[in-house]
């Protein structure tokens, strides 16, 4: 198995080319993806380039991409890419979008690169080697009260089952509005997790778990000292239902709030 030290420069090189495409090309035609969602021409262009680049440089590692390569892989190791995380932002000339590339081993990300093309910043991490923005090491902010915390929540659901999914999301939003210092919805899970690692946010709640959306951010947040969990408090894997990443000091309060949002009738735990 190739070492992370050898794979990291390859991931950076792929992200360099992808970010340049995102910086220099207009979104182009928008292809619908079900209810109130779409991909841009640039999404497809980036995914095809990175897929082919990685196939040449790492031919033994399968690839999963959001747009054309979603099928699961029967392997213990694979690349996963969101070519533009935050496509709606990108298409509306909002600079909050990212290229997000990760390597997953045994159901957990071990390497991640997130590039913010409109902001000229690069976040990256490899397991055991810390998290970084460009050349600067990152660490989550030390916070121990929800009242002092700035949190980001993921986009509301669209498509089949959106009503039931959004009931929980709206419950979470309502409860956080009464507890947290501020609540944000940035439109990019990759940015939420990178900014948690950097200390700009104190938690990121993405109440879903698609590897191309969150995997790179998960390893970056973890390496910066965040805890990343599923709904039930178990450690996050690619099989988790949700992606709850938080500064350690507010972990218990945040999980309790999410449990209440899911089941408001359940008795409080002693």
C-alpha cells in the first residue's frame, strides 16, 4: 500500500489543476440532478480530469466522484472527489465553494485536500501528520459552552424524503438558535469542516454522509483536534448516517441537542 507521504503530492497536484479550472472557467450549462439540484459544466470537467489523472498516477486505487462515478467500490482503499462542493454558490458567483479530494482506507479518510479557488487557500491533512492551511498548522478553537460557539449546519434536504429529513434539520436549527452564539449555513460541507479545523467555526453539523462531500473535511478536522461523530456518538465512518464534527469541549451538549431534535418526546437523560 502506497504511503500517505507519497500520495499527498499527487493529491495536491490534482487539486492544483482542479482549482485552476474552477478559477478560470464560467459554470457553463447546468445539468439538473433531480429536485432543485444541478451540476455545472465545470463539475464534469474537473471530475473527468481528476479521475483520469489519478488513474494514471495511482492505477491500483479506485475512484468515486460525485457526478459520474458514484457507484460504490469493492475495495479497502479509494479516492473520492467532489469537483465543486457548493455548486449553487459557484453558479451564483458566491465565493464559498471548494474542490474536495480525499483518500479513504478501511471506511475512514486518511488524506484530504480542500482548495477554495475563489479565496486562494488550501487546506490539507494526512493521518498522523496534522492539519494545515497552506504551510500553517491548524488547531480547533478551545470552547466549552454552546453559548460561546459559532456553528455551521448543512443545507436543507431536497429530493425524495426531503420533508421528513428537513423536519429534523429545522428542529436542530431552532434548538441551536436558542443556545449557540451564532448559526451559519455556508452551502459547502467542505468549507464548514475546514473552517472548524481553522477555528473560524466551533462545530459543523451535516445531517447526511456522502463521502465526496465530507471525507476530506473529516480528516482535516480530526487532525486539527476535532471529534467527528455519528448521531449516536460513535466515531464517524463512511457508513455513518450523519457527520457531526465539533470542538471537544461542546461535544456532549451538541449531541444531546441533536438527540432532542430527532426525538423531542424522549425523556432527558440523567
